[in-house]
């Protein structure tokens, strides 16, 4: 019965609540029903999906844009003032390709403060993205990203450094999004 209730909560989360055009309603459900830790001023736009009913923490003033997938089975920690662009994917679980029984693996993902993840980027399991780093649109991150590095490509490689003096505070809530 416990498994059924968890599956029902995630179904309602992804198929009903994520489509409600109200930040207040969505955040209430994510915080109170799903028990996700979400900081003040954070926005999760419509049609974002989660893979389970646990293991996610998001700091203050972060923005997760529409249609992102957060596979939080292995745990996802997102810092403050993080911008995750439209249709990005963060994976924290996969399968061991050398396992004779296709064994699953869970490896947490950590995204530190002031990170910017571009549209349709993919973050693979077990990755840490350092403070102030930028992941370019469409990049596939297969290795940790050092603080303030800008990475692009498949697989993502460092292309430059970002300014180290970041002080902005994100505040992005679109009406009916």
C-alpha cells in the first residue's frame, strides 16, 4: 500500500499539479505533499517532472523553467540563485552497463549557487557543478564542472571562465507559468 501511495503522489505531481498555472498551488504541493525542500523565492515553472517522492533540495531564489525533468531518485541538491533553462534534464540514477542483471545505480547530483544551465542541457548522475559555472544549451555534462567554468558540447568541455564576482538575486515568476 505504501508503494501505491508514493506512486499516486508522483502521478498527481507530474500529471496534474505541474500543469496548474499557479506558483502558489504547485509549491504548496511540492513542499507539503511531496516533502521537497524548496527555498523562499524559488520558482518551478509548469510541466516540470520529478521521478520520485524524495531527495530534492532547492535553495532560495532559484528558477527551474518549464518542461525540465528532475530524476531525483539518487538525490538532487540545487543551490541558491540557480537558473535551469527550459527542457533541461538532471539525472541522478542510471544502470550499470556491466551488470549481468542490469542493476540500477543512484548517484547524487549537486548544483552549487549561481549556476546557469542552458536550454536542453543534460546533467548525468553523480555530477557536481561548482559555484557560478555555466552549462551551455544542449551540453551533456559527464564530468564535474569546476566553479566559474563555462562548459559546452557533447560531452561538455571547458570553453572559458565566468566572472567570479556574482551577487545577483534571481526573481523570475511569469504569470500563468
